C-alpha cells in the first residue's frame, strides 16, 4: 500500500503536469486550416485608384460613373462590387482560383491586374453588355482581362461561379492556343468545380451537386460536339451542351491523368485538321479505343450523377 505522503506527492506532480500541458496548448501558435492556400489578403481602395490605361471602353465608361460601388486590389485583380461583403467573397475566390490554376498552366508573365466587376443593377448590366453578341440571359462577359458578372441570386448560389469564370480567364491567356468551344467549356466546368471544391474544403465546407441526365434528343456524337462553334440558343440545349463537355473532359482526366488533360490544353488546335482525328491523336486512341471512349462518355451523360 502506498504511504499517504507518497500519494500526496504523486497527486501534486500530476496536477503540475496538467497545468504545464494547459499552458503549452494556450501559448502554442495556431496553424492555418489550409497552409497551402494562397494569401487571400486584399486592400479596399478608392474607385478612382483603379488604373484606366489598359482598360476597355466598357470599363472606362463604368468607372466614370461607378455609383455606390466599392473597389479592392489584390495581387492579381482589381475588383468592383456593390458592397464590401460581395467584394471580399469575389476577390478572395478569384485569387484562390487564379493560383490553383497554376497546376495546369504555367503562371503568366507579370502583367497588369485583371478587372472583375460584379454588377447589381439590371439596367446597368444591359447597358454594359449590349452590342457584344451575348445571349439575352447571359450572366457573365469577358473582355480580354476584364470579367463582368451579373449579381444574380441564382448564380451567386453556385459554389463554382467565380472559379468557373477564372478558368475561362486563364484559358484566354494569349500564350495558349485558341481552344475550341467544347474544350474551353468542358475545362471551365470540370476544373472550375474542382477548384471550388478545394477552396471550400480549405474552409472545412464540403460541396455536393447533382447533374441531371442528358435527354436522348440532346445527346451529341463526338464529331457533332466537336463541330459546335456557338452556344445553343435555348437554355435546355445549353445545359445539355455544358454537361456533355464537362463529362468529356472529366473522362479524359480519369483515363489519362494530369498529363492527358494538359495535352488537350496545349495541343488544342483544330484549324485545318479534322477535330475527331485531332482528339484521337492527342489522346493516343486507335479506332477501337475511340469508339469505346465515346460509348462510355454517352453512358455517363445519360445518367443523373450526384
């Protein structure tokens, strides 16, 4: 049996160890949730501090009468938004997406900051986009290194909205080949969602989405999809087109990995070449493998996917 004095001494020792452990936890510096994430800091600036020299006439016209919009500056962007909350959400997600895309594309040469504008007023939006050949229900417009987004509740609820548009912005880098429409939209859909997933995961938020099945009358053969050069006029056909392009890029990535996806980006030029032959050669398919790929792609598009 342990003597009373020994038990008292042991209890005192345990108490001291507990107090030391508590002090150590209290004084240990906290680590970031996602230490690999880029610095998302930005600075609120006066609207008049946004440089005009390299901006389009659309941006200059907007900046002459910005109304109550607020402005911010980060490492890569200048941004305009209706309020500080929207400014913060937009510019932070944009910076994350820009850096995240370095995995797939070499960082561009140092250049002027890109401009992102979130437009809340419907009348002003119509004035800005008029004459640019957009669909009547378009919610985004890109002019070189300027990105205009309509402040739409439905679009704002999309977790991948900003990332999707930043992928478009990166793919428009003049050092890259001009991408066919199916490939650019497929990459924006697929990489945009993966980027948004990473952004929200760094904040311990899990994302889920559901893909509706593509109706048989909207399901295109590869050759037909590759020949599409303009967006479908009606919304149902447009949704089916987006789903098929994203599913196509996703399947290439699953089967051929990162290098296969990079080949699509860097060798994307169907000028003077049969697009099916270009795709087959880029993906290293023989005729049988291409037919099997198309069958798998169609089957996936016909299914609703969570």
